[in-house]
C-alpha cells in the first residue's frame, strides 16, 4: 500500500470515528432532552392545584445548547427545556450544558441572581433532589439527597416562597467601635 493510500485510509477512519462520536453525542443529548421533558410534565401535573386557580404560572421554553464532542473536533446542537414558575413563588429549573461523562442534573433557582437552592440529579433511572444551603454549595455527595416526588417538590416551592437569607460579606461584621 502506498503512503497516499495509507493516508486515505487514515482520513477515512478518522471521519468514521468523528461521525460515530457525533452520533453518540446526539443520542445522549436527545435522551437528556427527553428525560427533562418527562420530568417537567410530571411537575406540571403536581402543580395542577396551584396552576388551576392561577396561583402559579408555568412557562416551559426550549433553550438552544451546543455539546462539544469529546476527543473530536465538532459539536452537536440540541435543545433542552427550561421551566419557570411565576406568581406566588418564583422558581427556575435550568439544565446546564451537557458535559460528556458527567452526572446529569438541573439547577433549581429561586431567582436567577441567587445561588441554586437545590439540584435535581438524574441517577439510575430516577430523579433525586439535593437540597442546598443558599449561602454555600456543598461538596458533591454532602448535600441532603432524597427521591423527587410531589411532596419533596412542594418543599422546594416552600423554599422558593421564603425570603433569601441575608448574606454577610466576608470581613464585615456588625461590631462598630
């Protein structure tokens, strides 16, 4: 085989590897978007007693994202939904961009300017809630985790109704001399 033929074979093999990596990334992004959509549908059902009388409005909107494909040049565009609750309480559920090989999760914010109050984690076919303290983000595995159900989501809504804790700036105290 000539050097040119070897080069053609290597280029063809590399193109095949890139196409396979992109197809795998596309499948992962599609599966993630479907998981998020199914979760939001369940949450909308749980919220029916609040949405029917108009206490809470639900807004689900697609957000365009791009996943970089690990190990190859290129990216895969996809859409995943963001859920916003407004009315008597405000809550935003926002999936961050996918990171290949990482845990799939959705950050839960009281307000976009705040730190997340919780994280919904997709694990082993189900969803878990990691409750977080507003003032700090615990190390992975140290947050309180529990399976997500209507009652636990209700607790998140209660937290959303609470006023955010006052933040103390480092180095500042109340003692004036």
